[in-house]
C-alpha cells in the first residue's frame, strides 16, 4: 500500500505560515488542496513521477477521511486572503541555450526549433501574491499525528517552488470545534470544496464549474461539473 490510512479521525484546523509570498496554482486559482499535498508526499517517498494520464494514476492512501459517497476527501479547499498582488505580473522565461549549442554541440547541428519540442521557448505571466498574515488554512477530518508527520516533508507550496516561491516557515495541525452539519466540506449548505452536484446537504443554486474531485488535480481530462466555493 502507498501512503497511510488514518488511525483516528478528529476535526482539524491546518495552517501553513509562509516566509513571504507564493504563486497560485492553475488547478484551483489559490493555495493547493491539502489532500494533494499529502498525496504528493507519499508519492515522493515512493519516488513516483507525476501521472500524465488517468491510466498512470495509482491509489494513494492519505490520513484524511473520505466522504460517505467516497468521491471526495473530508477536507476543505485552502482558504487564504491576498493582501497584496504585484501589478504588472512577473514572467517565467525559458530560452534554449543556442550559444552553448553552437559552441559545444555537434557540428551537424544547424537549426534549433524554439517553437516546439524540447527547445521550445516561452514567456509565461504569473501573479506573485502576499497572503494576509502570510497564512493559508484548511479544515479537515483526519489523523493529526500522521498529517503533521507528513507535512514535515513539505517546505514550500504553490508553483515555482524550485525558485524559492511559497516557502513554508511553519505548519500547525490542531484539533478544532466543527461548525455544524457538513463540516468540513459544507457550511450552511455552501460548498467549501469542489463537490458532486448531488452531494447530500448541498443547497440549490450553488455555483457550478468544471473541476476535478480528487487528486491528481492537474489532469484536466478528469474534470466534471462540480459545486464550487464562490472564492475558487
């Protein structure tokens, strides 16, 4: 088995305190899902590569309880409030090392295709965001000890972590009081994460958009109509 199952299940409040800003991911337009962070930890421990198609997805157990319908984890989306966003946005650049190719490459190399393939160049804009109190938070039902141990291997969140973005100063995993029926995926009938359209207790008229219900969230071919939090 890959991963760990929860040994005890409690209502938890998980907080990531950052050193500075972060770059939001594409999949949810905000901080990553906690279940995807935990699944990535166990995948890295097994030295698994990120799947590129549904056929490559392996089941990974994480210490968060599944919902009764089994399609989602009992965990809210990440909640954060952006206090400052750079304008204009920064850009991520990639350019083929043509000069080095000419100096060190094979004499038969006469052309470098920078429009496609492994030498494709790009200039992609991204938003560098400063979060209020430098914090992102999640609510879930899970095993506090196992979650805390797994998060010790997570030193940054968001995109472009390899270039120093989204560095985590401290993780906090604490028991909390649930807010009532639906904790932690519903609050007063409003979804706190992407949910199936027929999820029990979901109010009528919820905002609907295409999204993936379970990790890996980057596989867009797994998207389906979901009830979404208004903030995502």
